[in-house]
């Protein structure tokens, strides 16, 4: 009988027709498989003491119940404020104002208000095992409802990753105030640089129809501490600010508010003309100022906790204050003044460069913004991409970090893999993020990491309406890693001291392991293998795409695949040849004092590492130097041989990933295993394409042979140059051209 | 212990975090909830005798195992050809060539080859309860593997709809040879008239990455007998025929073949110029003929079971044979000759009309095609839309049905709700399909239904990459109904006689009930309520959109919402005012002998029903007649009052649907219940908009008051006329304009 029931149970749990489709992300809450641990968890948690007096607390309670009942495979009764008196093993969650039980703990000095709660601030939480009257209990406490929500998700993460829950003493405080996703989603549901289907926002059916996906999106974000979302593309349509669309945004804001997430909007600087009927958008024009003030009032009436505006101005064809001879500060302050009464912020992007300026594109943002330091209103943040070019597989950190001490900065990372193989390449980005966050700017002397120069982090979302959200099952890990790094507090540490600015304190390995355990499996051997793949993947991609400091040699416009030969773009600084500068003498962009001297934009301590050909690390060599083909590298190989070595190693490493993945078959579900297998095969194919195309092209300059015995390219250079991609995804614009009559 | 295990079981089965997202369509296979029936089924089926010697049989076996194990909640062991000797209650499936057990049944005369198997043809099947050697067994037998697959799906349908499985004696043979879905999907993944997200074909990742959705798409289609799919939009991109895309199509064909589905492609008539480098596409040019012949050879080498071409030519701007002074027959025969050696067909669309022709648009296709009857090659089918205009909520059947006796015709229905509220209105289309299929053409005397004049049915798909495939949970029912009607054999009949041309033999109510039981619930009260809603829904939509024979008064181009006032289209025959012809005298299109005399295109028996104002049924009145506002209707009301009555009834009926839906809360899963509730609220809102906008507009001609006491419009006509829809979905073109550089 027992056996039959067990069989039934297994069958039901497997769910004959429910395939593992990836929709559940890292919030799967399947029953704990380790029976010893399951027993331990079950005894530890017999009930939940939770008063749900606000929408956020209700979200937290629902998540806790769903999660705990799923993981423990049993119903967990609820008590409120100690009534009815719970059996031992009660989980208490709340704030001093929501929970009488927590208030009594404060009275009994089981928690100390000043010492333990105060430092938590608005978003922090503590999780504590306590013994009260001989009864073991677990407490999740915070100053705010949002803190409780974050604590609940963290607690569930501990169970999902199979941590022991005895003697817990966790304090967690986010390092960044702003932890925001930027969606480059257009109103017609195309997504610029989106590779996971189309926009999750169905503007047409909003506000009446609220897709279940919106709730799950909010849950996923809250689970990793993300507290803001910019709904629309920075190449913004002015229509976003019309009443029709604001009402739709407000419906999302109403929902997201219950998960502690504020809505922001990208705005088009010329909106006063396009939808306001004004003749100008000049920031110093009183009618323009009035228009923005009224628009801000209207928005904040619909969305009381509105976050603010994100602006791309005078950049890649977008209008901006410079159209009227005004500065970026004038433009940002115009919007800041309109938003100030509502406590909203302006996030002004520093991604500007001009084809007319005869200056290294890498230098232009610094040149433009550095002089404006101190000229922005208090509620303006300047958002700077991690590197000075554009989300390349590897770039040095942007010279603006640390260079604008009087201006709060936001970091802009790109989660969507515009230059990293779209959604078909497995590339775990945490090491890329960490490389930047941990880099020493030397702007306040040695030990001034980038992470200490920023007040927030924005991630350009890799989310679409694909069933599994991000296209590649492993792309979910980049969303996860971004949130965890923006929060930054150590999750595995038992006694973490209150974090101050330790955005980079979680290691890439920690994050990968957390994610694997929640998303795939707690099986130790599989974790080890998958983690190894993830941690190596970014360097592998650099190797087969842009080794040794090469950058921006992807296909024109769509950025798919290699096109180092491309020189037909309307603007010189969109051409791959601009960036690699290969000639018969050598290859690389001289940005030292003999060249563009982009180096001078960095603090002395920082630029000494790159300044000389001799000392410059291989990884950055061709970013900073134009290097002769036969130059002897640290490895002893010539530059040409080293370049070949890197490209060949990259491809070989993808093959290694393929075989590593084969070894985890059976440890994870068949469906996602099969998906990743197919994707790795595409990645291998494309890595080979990258290697062959780039080496054949660069060989026309080096005139040196490929390494003896190495796999030969299977096509001629001409073949690669003639490949055509009509519908590479992610290149759609704001969609105004498909506007209906 | 038992109780605890049961609780666990329930928890597991519910799946704490697995919401009912609609992805599983009507193939859910959840365990039978009725315990008595479950017991009965379990005793009846102890094992499966199935030899899987071919890919199609393997698909059938997998489905049978998955389905049966899900429904019965127990593993079902497999035997092959009677070894090991199965316990009583064996399910035997196969063909005489695949299964030794079936061969022995033929020998033992338990099945008779000539009498029972032969009439099944290529796609039919039988399901029979037999007793052999005192042992009760169930047999699914067919002449072909495809027949077995269809039989398996039918058998699973019986279980899912909780039929008794004792004494089964089912014979089922499809009425139509071609049962095809037409996807209007573009290569950039937009879908023309698609309202459920974007294309399910991810051309970019094909052929290497095979989305799981492709398999589930094939399963769903095979389950309702669909045996063909046209992958791309009839407004075709010539790129579809390039090698790159053919390889992608071939990957889909390889998969679909294992579910008995053939792939077809829409082709652009000018492809020889656009991708072939020729100077002409003239069908009589030998180079053009040669190009198509080679192209057909290339395709059929990649796709050995290729279905053929679908062509929209000289229609709405598409190129065609008339560009060269040739006829539609010349064009179709060109392609037919190229395809003939490969046994493929050409489906040539009759949807043609010209703005230059000073003739009622409703008459033009007939005028163009009728004279060509007999001039097409044998492997050409002419595809005719159900009505002479364009997929309106109600149209009379197309006059070409029965008018081209020497040419095989395909019916083209539209599943996607271009003119029926997109994917936000609940409209069950089976009654619309049936109204057309059952209509008497009188072309061979009384009793010549449309269904007898066609050899196949095409449905313009309503499928997208939304999680639930079709956007509206109830839109799935239209996909289902289309397949079931194209198959046509009675599913519930125990002793159905071999069907000949009974495409219309399943009633709308039968189909609705089957679908509800498989998709939502077997709860009798809920079935009754939901069925009532579904069966009423099409007439309700006609009432609030286009009552009394009105048609094509939707918003210009996007067809969203009412715009009876619109008169600005580039072509007169795209303007709503062209179709309703309202003036101070009355309203309606006179298509009798005093007007365009479209009537004359019908056989005398058919047109007498519509010819006189007095006898014409209300439902068709304004299609055929221009009627004075004060004309006394059959109800005794004036035309104006009747029009008001219909519009008001339409809105009231949506409100009735809302309250009916409330009553099924709890009988179905919370998630889909909530979705439909939101959608019904949108439908109610839009129905009211339709009513108000149309009545206010027509009132400017009738100058008569709205009914006393009736709800007043909440806006002025001016307000409705000025509404603007920038991004109504489904209006994207083939996407060539977003072609990358």
C-alpha cells in the first residue's frame, strides 16, 4: 500500500505532462529531496506567525506560505501575534508595527531596537534563531514591510539551497539605494536588443488585463532585491507620456508596489513638442518647464510612488538640450525641478558621443560630463555604462567612475547579451560585473573601487515573453546575478557585519552556486560541473570573440556574429575597423599618450597598469596599444600566435562546455538539459565562425600562417563577409514607423 | 498514515507553484477525478500492446503512455505483440503491418480486413472492445501509422471527457483530405492579424534549436486531425524560398512528419525576380518555369513529403500572373507543373478584388474565378474564404462554393479574430463555421451543402507565443473546433457509419462540450454554464458589432473597434461607409437586382431566401437590402428600433456572460477563471463602445431617438471618432522594411 501510494506520489509530482519549462526561474519551491534535511526542516517549522496588514506584507506572507508548503510538502498553519499559541518551531515575521510578537521580542530584549533594527534602514532585514521560554523560534524582522519581504525571500533561499537553519544570525542591508531594471521595450512590443521573444508588457490589453506574468516578474525581482523598473526603451516614444499609456503604466505600478518595486519611465526630450503641441523643448523656456511640471503632477497623481525619469538625450540621434544650445545639466535640471515636489529622481544617461567630434569615442562621455560635476540638482543621478564604449565582452571601467564626486552615479550594466552572443550563448556575466565593480579607480587613492563610487545599479533587462523569460536557460542567471550584486550583502555569511558599500562582496562563485541550487539541482557533482562552466564562460566568450582587448568588431547594427572587416556605417565610430585599427604593422587602438590618450582620463594609479606595452596585461593590450604582429607576448608567443591561440582556445573551451554538460545528464530535468545541449551546439558553431572569420580577416594584415596542425577554417574569408542576416532579432526601433493610420 | 499521504498527494498534485497557465491546451491528462470512473478505467487498462517501428508510431505510443499514465495515475506496462502475455485489459494499437497482435486478430476474424479496415482509407481508424479467449481487450487499428496516431488521440479524448469505455465500436474517417492551418507569420516574427503575442517560429534559432513548443504544437494539431501547416504569411516574403530559410522549414517538417503533418509554404509570385535574379515572373516564360521547377526540386529534396505552395496573387498589392496579362489559371498551373513530379499541390487563393473595377467587392472573386473552372491542373485547389467579403462576424456563404464543379476547392476560415474582437472577446466560432458549412448552395438542387463542395479546410491560425498559445483561454476552442470540423466524423457516436462528406456532422454543442471537459472541467453544472456561454457568444458579438447584416464597419486597417464613419481609406472598398451605405433614407447595401445584383451569383434556390425585403431573414437584411429607417421589421419594431434593440441586447448579453462566469468560480482553476473574468470585463467595455459609437453615428442619418429609458452613451460621437490606436496588434507587414543592412 505504502509503495503504491509512493509510486502515485512520484507520478503526480513528476507531473506526467508538466515539463520543466523554466518559467518558474529560481523560485521553484519543489519539495526538498534530501529526506534527512526535509525532516529537519519540517520539525523546525510548524507554523507561521504573520500579520498581513498591508499589501506588501500580504505578498510576503503568500510567498512564504507557498514556498514553505512547497519545500516542506506539508501545510503550514498560520497564527497571528502568538494566537493561538503555536507549537514549537514557529516562524515569526514582521516589523515592530505590524507584529505584536516582534514588539514583545523588543520588550523582552530578544531583539535590540537601536543596535539591531535601526542599522537595517529601509530595506535591510535580520533573520535570527531565538529561544524564548524554552521554545525555539525563527524571526524575520525589519523596519519596513519591504524589509520583511526581502527577509522572507532570503529565508526561502536558505531552504532552497539546503542551508542548515540552526543558529541563524543573519543581517542583510543593501549596498545600493537604486536597484533597477531598464527595459528597452517599445510600445509595439518589440524589444531593442531583446533576444527572448517580445515585450512582456502587453500594452494593448493593459490596464484591464493583468497578465499573471506581471506578478511573477515582480516576485522574481523582489526575491533578489530589485526595487525599480523602467518600463520602456531609452529610445523612447513620446506616446509613453500620453494619458492612455500612463494609465497602463499605473496599473503595473499598482501591482509592483505590492512587491516594493517603483515604476520609472524613459522620456523623450522632445515630448513637449510631439505630444504637448509646443514649438520648442528648450529647457529654459517657461512653457516647456510648465509642461513638464504639469506632466510630472499628472503622472504622480496616477502613480503616487512614481520613481522618476530615465533620459537618453543628444545621443545616437535622440533629441536633447544641446538642440537648443543648452547643457546636459540644463536638460536634467528641467526634469528634476518638475519631479522634485514628488520626491522622484531623474536618471540622466552619460552614453553620448558624436561622429562630428574628432576624438576617440571612448573619451567623449568623460569630456562632456566631467565639467558638469556639481551642476546637477540633488535629485539627478548620472547613469554611466560599465565601460567607455558599449557593453563589450571586456572593457576597462568607465573613467567617469570616481571622477564626479559631487554627482551621484548609477552603474549601467547590460544583462541582455547584445555583444555576447544574444540568447544563444551561455555566458555568465557575474565575473564581468565583478571585474568592473571591484576595479580600483584610485580616485581617492588606492582602494577606491568602482562599487564605492555609485549609488545604484541599472541592468538592461534580458527578459522577454519567451516561456522561460530569458531565452537561454542560463541567461536567467544574469538577471539573478545582477540583483544579488546590486544588493551586495553576503548571503551565505552567518554573521555578516552590516554592509556599507560592499556591492561586490558576493563572489561570482557564490552567486552561481545559489542560482544553480535553486534553478537546477542540489546534487553536489552537478553543481560543481555547472558552476565550473558558468565561471569559465565569460572568459571563453572573450577568447572566441574579442581576445586581448579587441572590441566592437561585431556585425553592423544587429551586432550578430563577427564583422571586423565592416567599414560602411554612416558613422565612422560605428565601424569595426575604427576599433581594431589593424594594418600591416599591427593591430590595436593606441589610447596612450602617443595616441588618443584616453588614459589621461583615469587617475594616475589606475592608468599606470595599462600605460606601457610591456606591463599592460594581455587582457587589455589591444584596447590601449597598437601592437606589431610579431611583438613578443608574456607567453613567449608572438602577438599573431597569441591571437590565434586565444581564438582556438575559445572554440576548444566551448567544446569542453559541451562535454561537461553531457556529464550532468540525468542530474537535471531532461527538458532543460536538452535545450542547453542544443544551445551549446549553436554556441560551438558560432564560436568557430567567430574564430575563422576573425583570423582569416586579420591574417590579410599579419600575413602570417595559422598555427601548424590547427583546424582549418571551413570557408574562405569571402564566404564569411557575404553572410547576410535579414532578421537578426533585437534591432527593431521604437516602432513609430509601424504606427497605424 | 493514509491521510497524511493523501494530503501530500493532493499538495503535490496541486503543485504549490504550478499555476494552470493554459499551455497544455486540451491535452492536460490530469488524473480522472471521479473515483468510481477512475477505478473502472484502471481495471480496463492494465497494459499496452504497441510496436513502435516508425517515428509516427513512436509519437502515438509516447502520447498514449503519457496520457494514460496521467489520467489513470499509475504506470502502464508495455507488451509487444502479445509478449509477455498481458494481464486482462490490454490495449492493442497498430496497423496490420506494425502489429502481430492485430494481424492475428485479422486471422481470427476479430477484425475484418475488407469490411472494417479498408474503408478507413489513409487517415481513418477504428476503436473496438473485443473479447478474445475470454479476455477483454481494446483495439485501436488503422491502415496507416497516421490512422493509429489519430485513433490514440481519440481514445485519450474519450477518457478525458469521461466516456464509458465498455463495448466500444467506433469507426472514424475524416471528411476532408486537407486539414490545414495557415499561419500569417512573418520572418521577423510579427504575425499579421495575430493577437496572441508573436510567431511561434523562431526563425533565428532554427534549425539548430528546436523549441519544445514545436512538438507540443504538432501534438495539439494531430490530436484534432490537422495534417498540414502553412508556415508563413500569404503576404509572403520571397526570402522564405532562399536556402537559409528552407533549411529552417525542413527542420520543422522533420519534426511535424512524426505527427503526420506536412509543411506547406506561402510563396511570392515575384520570387524569381527578387531572389532568382530573373527579369520577369511571367508564368509563360521558360526561364521562370525552369526557376520554379528547380526551386520545387530543391525544396522536395530537403522536405521529401512537402505539401505544396499557398499563393496570394494579384490581391491587395501582391504580384501575380495578371502583372503579365496572364490569368490566375496560368499562374497556378506554372507552380502546379513544377510541383507535380513531387506529388505536391498548389493552393491558390480566390481572395481577389480590385478598386479599379466599378463592381460590388462581394462579386469580384466569383467574376474572376468562375470562368476559370476546368482550366486548372489537377493538383491545384482554389481556396475560397467562407464569405464573399472578409471574415466578418456574419456573411452569407461565398458564391463560388458549388460554382466550380470542375475545380477542387478549399474552405478558408479565420480562427484569429481579426474582425471579432481580437483575442480579448470570447467568441466561439463553431456556430459561424457550421452556419457556412451547413448552408445549402442548391447548386445540385436542394440539399447541396457547402461542406459537400470542398475537399479541404484551411484555418488562419490564432496561435502565437503567448504562454496559452491563443491569448484568450477560450480562443483555444476555435483552434479545436476547426480541427474537429475539418475531420468531421462524429466523436461521441458509438456506431458512426463511415463518414463520407459529413464535415458538419459534429454539432457546435458537441465540440464545445468536448473542449470544456478536456480543457476546464468535467463538472456537469460548470459544463452546462460554460457551454451556454460559448454557444451564445457568436450571436452576441454579431449583435453588439454588426447586427442585421451590417459588415466591415471596423476601424480602418487595424480593424479594432467601431468606425462606421471612416471614409478616408486609399481605396473605396476599404471604407466602412462603402459597406453600410447609411443615408437619411435608410441603411444597407442593395445587392438585389435593383442594386449590385450579387444575388445572381447564387443558385436560384439559394437566392430566393434573400431576394425580397419582406422574406429576407433579419440576420442578412442589410447585407442584401437598403432599408428605410422606419421599415417595419418582423418583430413589429421599426428598423431603427430593431437596430437599437440588437445593439443593446448585445451589450446586455455580455453582462449576462459575466454573471454566468461568476457562477463557475471554484469549479475551475483560479488562474484561468481570473483571466477570463478580466477579459469579459474588457469585452463588456468594448461592446458598450461598439453600441454607443455605432448608434450615435447611425442616428445622424436616422434622426430618431434612442429607446426610452435605455442607458445613454457616456461620450459624444466626436469622442469616439477621435479615438486613436497607435499600436493595435496584428497590423505588421511582412517586415521587409525592418531588413537589416
